[in-house]
C-alpha cells in the first residue's frame, strides 16, 4: 500500500518510498560497487597466482620421489621430506652457506657504513663541487660492471694475489656503492633541516648529529639499501664465478647450486629442494622487513 501526502497548495499526491527500503537510485550504485570490487580483486588474485604458482610447483616437486619427479604428476604421492636432509648433508653445501652469509652479511654492513656518510654530505652539506660529485655518483650508476671486470681482476688476482677468495668482492664494498649513495641521499633530503639545526644549537657536531638524529630518522632508507645489497650479494653469480671458481672452498650458494644441478641433473626433486633452501632465507627476510623496505623505497625521490 502506497502512502500519500496531500499538500494544501498542490492537490497532486506525492509518493514516498517504503520505510526501511533502499532508494531506487542507490541500487545501481551498490551493484556498480560490487562489480568493481570483484573486478579489482579478481585481477589481484590472478596476478598473485601468476607469481605464486611457480614457487608452489617448485616446492611440490622438491617433495617427490626420484621417479615421480620425472613424470607429469603435480602432486606428491608420498611426501619425501628427507630430500632436504640429503641436500643439506651434501658435501660442500654448508661451506657454500657460510661463504654466502659472509659475503652478503659483511658486504651489506660495509656498504651501509661507507655509503651513509657520503649520502649525508651530498644531501645536507653545501660545498663547492657538490653537484659535480653527485653527477659522478650518477655516472658510476650508469657504468656497466662488465667494463671494469678485466682491470679489477688484474688488480685483485695478479697484483694482490687474492684469486680464489671472496675478498675481491667484499673489500670494494667498504668504499661505498653508487646506487646505495644515491638512494640514501634521496631519502635524507626528506628529513627537515630544522632537526639538524636544533641538534647543532644544542652543541652536537656533524658526526654526533649524524649518529643521534639522522640515523634514527633514516632507518627505512637504510633498511631498503641494506636489503637491496643483501639480495644482490646473496644472488650474485657473476662475481664468484670470476674470482672463486677455481677454489670450491670459496664457492657461494648461487655458484654451488649450478655445480649441484650438474651433479644431480636427473634428480629434479633434489635440485628443487636445493633451490628452495637457497631461496628460503631471502623470502623470509623480505617478509620480515617488508614494511621498512616498502617505506624506504616509497619515500625516496620526494625532493630533487
């Protein structure tokens, strides 16, 4: 039954919508919002599956038996968790782990320690030649590493006789990295100068200002630089191949995995298990530091 009101000045009845029901104009909007939500999330789910399914296939294959890994089966008939134990106890695997941790951990520490002061000077100091120094840093970013491979190898291997070790890859990180310096410099530009001026007024020198004021505020940027450097060193294949290929005791996981694959080219389950063990620390570290990493990347480049 329709409720009507009679207006003394207008005898035409006015129809009011039933109490408690949505307005007719709101229904198309609700339907449009639902369709938009389904479209956006379906694309997100499809993209997530596109990236996740290869890792799922890798993990499931690593748990198959030797015979099943050569078939078209996608699901393990028996869960062979012992494959990881076989890979872990493979001669040399623990050595590759220690070498990779040394290379990635020490290299990351040296890169951060050497890059932060340079980035701080380029971001907050006003001195003659500052723009030229920044241009040199950018030029070093554009220089392909293959250009300096031969002179660097001759210096480290022939002059210093460090061939067969990882030190030719670790020591240069103590002199800064162009990409890390540029990224940190862009992040430090977002820190207001008023904080630094207040610290100087209170009697802090430049070093104390850097340690007490700048570093706590630059943690997201430092975390991003550290993760970038750690991932690079952990996955580096080219450097260990150049300097440590003739000494198996100095191999890293990325280079040792190639040797493991050649020795077990018919055991795809063991090869996949070794790959999972190499990838797992990087994936876990990224998810643990994801918030700081994303914040450090998104806040860089705010100022020019």
